[in-house]
């Protein structure tokens, strides 16, 4: 379903509920929500919302301004409950039940002084009972509802005065406790109106893949629900599985999807670019939450609109956008401010954001939301802590953080002080600790004797109060923490310090198990820790796909990607893979003695070049060694695989260490240009022709030119370039 431009809905109300209700009255039979087998029209959805709002008002005594924490899983129940709270003029505090330990949920509930908690399970309700006036399970709440109420014929009138804040989004806090950003309905509606205009009217379905406890999910859910379109919610398991998300994009003919660069890289690894003809021709791509890598310019090959989006939670979802072009040098800009938003650069190079998106401030239990705190200036500006510059075209370029106490690890915003405080509470009084990012993970350094470090206990206790992505992967003992000349903690020195190696499983007895471990370590780029889950050690969905593909090819078995995240400890995942391998009598694998059987597996380094992750997983020395000498059984080089996948930055890195774009494989005599042309990698061509000097008419062993390969592959844009 696509709405014509003449059917575009303005957002006339200053409240998200009112705008949704107006849409539901206008388009009652349109599909509103879909998640797995649940399909709801706008009429059905508003009836459910009415019933839930009535039950909450009647049973829990909610009043305008009440703060309600939602500890729920992905699905329609979350949307129904959020809309019901907004109808009652309450404030929502969203937490993802799969990412949030009970201890952290209790922290947030206490910090926000919640009036009610709505949780997924009875067990969670029992554990959180003391943290709020009332706790109710979502199933119990559903049992209190009556679905016989008819849809309202008359829309509710505007609230007298300002409505309560729409939500409080809790992020990592430098004080050692999570801090809540208070966001108004008007803040959100400004963003919705901007993207309704920027995306135009040519779309009907949006696929939502972001966890509800990140604010960009509000755009995913409320943009379609405020304009009569369809929101398709991918469940948690699907969101971790690239092939499943790709299947949804194709089968549901999705027109809009928003995700982080990591997620888009996961989809490319799953074959997104190769299946371009199966995608909706209207597919619009929103990408943000992390710096936009130049390799993702290849998304322009499958989409008429690729937007790089930028914005901190404190200025509501996104504050700027940039339309990405397929070609270009240097970093991809974060663009220009969205509607009713202003950017300024301070003398120190810090980006200041003002305008309609600036949130009300951070929640404080003792007073109303306060602006002059932690970046809020008090006069409508927020100091982001991000360094930027403006290019010749007037676009803003992100340069990094001003200080090193707030970091982003795998797309998650983390205040190191919060992790350090949680860790220090588990240590003796005489111990000091510091946490720094290390190769897309967190590493903890603790003063004292390494024999006194009970790492399993530390990891277990931290997991009770911190989400998995905030629990350090490595714990290392030092006699003293390094300091700078002025006596401050030297985080840069710690980041360069070698971390403690993983302890091997007691059950390990060499041979096949050790080869599996070495393969896992090689693909992931670090030594796994046996007693922690792979997810807690920073294994992303993209790494999981590369890992299972490598293991499956090497062992001759099918390793299910779900098992990467299903095991509570890495050791049990290794057990699972070892048991799978034991069921095969003719496993094609290499044992530690160095005897290798010929197999069709793709070397992990080749896989990483193809996926674009080699620059993160391997050291410069390893890239220099493998990038020049490594070939597969057909004589294809890492340069070939990177060029064929459109990984321009990888190719540049390989060229810098001596990689040869002119080198031809043994099978067909194709060089890097042939590989790029065969796969339609338009963004690679200028660089290969101009910078590398490859001849446009170079021929393979059978006399085939790059132009012929592009034509046979059905890539008209590539044919035009050649």
C-alpha cells in the first residue's frame, strides 16, 4: 500500500496519541501493525489501545504525568501499551527485556521514580516488586481488558497546557548510574514531520529492526502509524539473523528500513547487493548510530535514497541527514540540520545543537527536568561533545569525540564511568580500576594481584546491573594504573596495553577442539573467554554470520547462527560445534599438527575482506602478511574478494601493503576490475581505472572484457560506466 501525495497527512496535534487517533479514524481498514502472525488494522489497533488504556486507568490509577516503565519484548504488545499510555497522558520509559538485566531495570525504576512497571514475565514482576508502587505482568494486564468498546467517533481535544513528556530514554551515565533523557511529544513530532517530507509519499511499508530502548525505534514505529502506513516489526531472533531480515525485505516488499551501519553490513554479507532485483524498487535506506563507512556507498546500487543520519538522544532521534552518493572521496558527511534545527560550532570545534529537537533535559527525582546540566545550556542549546567541521558544500563532517570518557562500542553509547563504578563496587577498597575500549570491546584493568581476580564472579555480578554490551570482555591485573604528566588517568596508554589472554576450557584436549577454537579466534579477531557468552564478548550479528559460514564450510556441517547467541558460555558453543563435527565421518578440517585436507572453505581472512570487517578484525601486520601472499585454491587473492564485494576501503588498505590489482586468478585469468564488473560494483570502477591504472579493455583467459561481464550480469549502470 502506498499513499498518494494528495493523501499525505499533516501532523496537526502536539501529541503522538492524537495524531495516531486521527490517522486511525481516516484509514480504519489499512494495515497498521504486523509482527510474525499478528496483523492489526488501524481499527483493530485503536480498539486494543482503548481497552488497554481503560484497564490501566481503572486498575492502576494512572493519571496524567504518571511514569510507567515498560520491560517488554519486541512485538505488538509494546506498541499497544505505549499508545495507551500516551492516550492517558503518561510518560513511557522503555527497556528491552532481552537486553536489560533485572538489576538494571530496578536501577532505572528507582532513578525515574516510576508509578508502575509493566513487565514480560511473572518472575520479573516478583523480582521488581519493591521498585515501584505497582508491578504488573503484560499477560495479567491483557486479562483485565475488555475488547467490546467501539472506536471513538470523536477525537479527544487538545490537552489543557503542555502534555506530559512522551518518554524518558535512559542511556549510560557518567555518574555511575543510568541517566534519563526527557523527550516531549513536540520533540518527536518535529522529527516525524521532517522525515515524512524527506521520504516523500512513495512508500507504504517500514520494517522496524531497532530495539525499543533506543530512541530511533520511535521513528520506526510512529512514522508509519502517524501517516496511515504499515509498520512491520521484526522479532528479536530475526534481528540477529541477516538472511532472515533480507528475506523479510524481499517477501514483504519493504519500502523503508532504518538500521546501523553494522546491520547494513550484516545484510550485505547475507547477499543484499546480489538480490537487488528482488527488492522493492522504492526501498529507502536510513543509516545511523555509527560513522558511515565509505564501503556502504554500495547501498546506492540498490536504493534510490540512502540517508546518513546523525543525532544524539538528547536532541531527539536524528538531527541531521545527508543523502549519500555512490561515488566520493573522504568521509561521508553527517549532512545538514533537519527542519527547525540549528547547528553551531564552538571555538573548540564542538557541535552545538539547538531548535525543536532539543529535549527537556535529564530527569531528576528531586526537581523538574533541568536544562543547565551535562550539556544542556539552559538557553535551548545542547553541547554534543562531538567534534565536527564544515566542508566546502556546507555539510557537517563528524571528526570524533572531544574526550575519551564516553565511547561507542559496536554502536552502543557507553559512559566508561558507569562501568567503572559498577566494577569498583565488586572490588576491595584498596583496588582501583579503569575501563577502556579495545578492538570494539571493553577491557577492564584492575590494580592488584592477578591471582585475586575472580573473573567469572566479576562478570556474573556486572551482568546483573549492566546490559551485555557494557560488561568488559577482558580483565587484566596491573600493579598501578598509568597516569599522564598532570596526574590524570592515561586511557590511551591502557588502550594500547595487551589484555589478558583467554583461559582454555578444562575439557579441552587438543586436536579438533583446539582447531575449532583457533578458527573462532581468527574470525572474531580476539581470544574468546570460555566462561562468558559470545554476545557479551562483542560478537555482532555480522561476525556471527562470518563465523558460522567459516565453521560450516571447514567442518562439512551446518552450524546454526542462532547457536552463537543461544549459549550462556563460549565453552558450550565450542562443545556444540565439536559435537556437530563428531557426527561427520569425513570432516574436512585442519588439525593442530598442520595436516590440511583440501576443502571448499573460504579462508577467514578472505571472508573478512569480502565482508569489509578485515580492517577491524586484523592488525596492520596481519593484513600486510596475508593481504599479499594469501590465495584460495583457484589462485584468487584477498584483493579479488574485496573488489568483488565493493569494499573500496579494504582494497585501498591492501594496495597500501603491496596488494596487486593487476594480479589474475588461475581459474579464469580475472583481475580486480573483472571481479568488480562481474558483481556490478560501480563504486569500485573509477578507483580501479584511474587510481590503479587497470586497462578498461583488459581480457580474461577466454577474451572476456569487464564490459561483457557487466552486461552478462545484468548491470546496466556498470555498462554505462565502462
